[in-house]
């Protein structure tokens, strides 16, 4: 093995990959949310946003490939860490008690992560890998969210995403070594704010669409 | 007159590393609240010995919170429920009459249980042997002042050097990771000029050794920091990460 695979294969290296890919997803979420907000501008605003996005052509394909590779890295590394961490304590404690370090986010990362993976696959099947020749994305979205079950599922998924991000964002900074008495409180606050934005920002969209549809 | 309490203890008993082990229940009666947790175990052991039964094996040495030998998980909390307190310094006044306490050894694949509450912490020594040292003679105490070190840096190094190697961080970590220990050990040398020449090699070798020994991967749960009897901060883990990246990506060390 050369130095690079040794570095990335180490415990800290795996965490670095989680941090870099995870932070990219946070960036993606922010852009995705900003785009989705055009829904509040009405049908035409949303459709034209989608059109503009697709007119970027190869740029979009490149971004999609990067996201896909990052997703693979994030999921596979995450599952490896999950398995290794379970194996690191073969005999469990009779009583487990937190000293206050754990949060709902940090304690559920693998589970919220697996749930989000399922969500992302379904989400892509709902809105990405569908024939859009004689319909618009707006019609697709409003048809989908006229089904109450789907609305509920999306809201749950966004709460889960918020929980995942609430730990993920600050954790990524800590992993990359960015810890400082001056900035760490800000980063932690940012994680919480960002998590709330993701939860409410995305979570409210299906509700809004189901109301106006 | 001193106050006394009665407790029910559910203690992990395991004859040997191969034995499966099980919990046994003991009744601790008339325990003075002035006693330490280990003294309470001494009392139980005296009674067990008088009854012709095998006393509970547990580790200890200094009994003043500085050696890192003692430790057990009490109701899910390594070194018991008090903050920044080792088991030997934990007093029975923190418990109530009638409390039921489950007492277990540190649980981690890397720490084998030798007997009852005694586990083998050699893996922490092996991590130290991999790089937790300075190869040249750094001199005696007065020589420390020949190279000026800013007071703030010296304080940070001293904070990290407080780690007593008890392993409670591993025990507390949901992933059984040793990152707080390694973070403290790498930090206290990396912060000082005497430790810089070997910093890259140290960070890489200690992390590799830690991974080989079967400790888990840190996921920033921060339970270690909350349980560490010496209050070692996770900023030391961030520093370890920085040292490791610096060494891996920018140093010639392989
Ligand atoms: S970092 Fe704290 S808990 Fe871990 S070995 Fe050192 S003193 Fe013990
Ligand atoms: S016996 Fe030395 S620290 Fe507890």
C-alpha cells in the first residue's frame, strides 16, 4: 500500500472522507434548498428554474457524477465505520448511560444515514428518473404531493436529515482539525441553525404544495 | 457519627480471560459514606474472604487519582457518576441508601478482561511504544527552561500531559475509540519544541498502532471528554487530526 491509501484507510483517513463528502452534501443541500424556494414564486418560476438548471448541460452531468461518487464514498465508508465500531465492543455493557456528550444526532448517525440513503433513492425515482417529455417538473411535484402518505414520508425524511446534519456539520470541522475556542461555538451554532433550516425549509415544501395543489 | 448506607451490588465476575463471566449480586451493608468506592469494595472482599469465597479482583495503586490503575463502569458510567473523578477518589456520599449499582469492567475488544473487574490495558502502552516518546535525552528539569516556551503553550501541553492512561475514554466511547488518549499523548509532545522533530513520525505511528489494536473509530460523540477523570478536552483530538494530516500529506514520513 502506498502512503495515500494508508492515510485514507486509517481511522482518521476514513473520517476525513466522511467529513469532506459530508460537507459537500451540506453545500449541495443549501443550493438545492435555494432552488426549491422558487416554488413559492409559482408554477412558472419553478419550471423555469428547472429549465435553467438543465440548460447547464455538461456542467450538471459533471456535478451529478461528483455527487454520485461522493455518495458512494460516504455510504461505503460510513457502513465500514459502523461495522468496525460495533466490532470494537464485542461484549456490551449491562447499563449504558450517557455522561452528556451524546446528542440525538451523534447517537443515531448510522441509522439516520441508512434512512436517508433509502430516501434519496426513492426521491430520485420520484422526480429524477422519470419521463418528463410531456409534463413539467411542477406537475410531477404537485401530483406526487397530492398523496398524503408521500407528504408524511417527505416530512419525516427531512426531520431525519436535520438530525443527521445537526451532528454531521460540526463533526466534519472537528475531524478536519478545525477546533478553536473562538470559532467552535460558532460552528456548533451554525450546525444547529443549518439543521433547522434544512428541516423546516425542505419539510415545509411538501406541505405547501399539497395545500396549493 | 458517620452516616452509613446499604447498597445492592451487581458485580461482573469472570474467572479468567476465557471464562464467559456473569453478574453476581452482593449486599453491601453499613457502608460509611466517608469511604471511597474502592474501600467499599475492600469491605465486601473482607466479608467474602471470611466466608471462604473468592474476593472480587479489581485494579488499583495510588488511590489518590494520579496513577490510572483503577476503574470500573458503575451504572453505565466509567469511574462512576462524578465529574473528573477517578473511581478511587469517588466517595460513597455520592450514593443513596438502597441504591443498586451494576459494576462492570471497561468493555472494548482491545482490552481483554483478565479477571472480574481487572482488564489488560497493555494496548495503551503499545500505542505509547509506537511513538509516544522523545528519542533524545531532553535533559533534567532545569533544562526545560533553556528553550523558551510561551506560557499559554506550556499550559496546553500540561493540560494534555495530565492524562493518566486510565482508559475511561475508551470505556465511555460508544465506539470504543482511544482517540482522546492518543490525542492527549500526541498533543503534549507536539506542543513543545522538544517534541517537534519527531512529531510527524509519532502521529502516524501511534495512529497506525491504535488502528491495528482494534480500537474503534472516533465519531465525535464527545462522551470521552465528559467522562475523562482529568478533564482532557477533545480539542486534543482535533490537534491529533491536524498532526496526522500534516504528517501524512506534507511530511516525508511514510
Ligand atoms: S484521556 Fe482521560 S479518560 Fe482517557 S486515558 Fe487519559 S485520563 Fe483516562
Ligand atoms: S488507584 Fe491510582 S488513579 Fe485510582
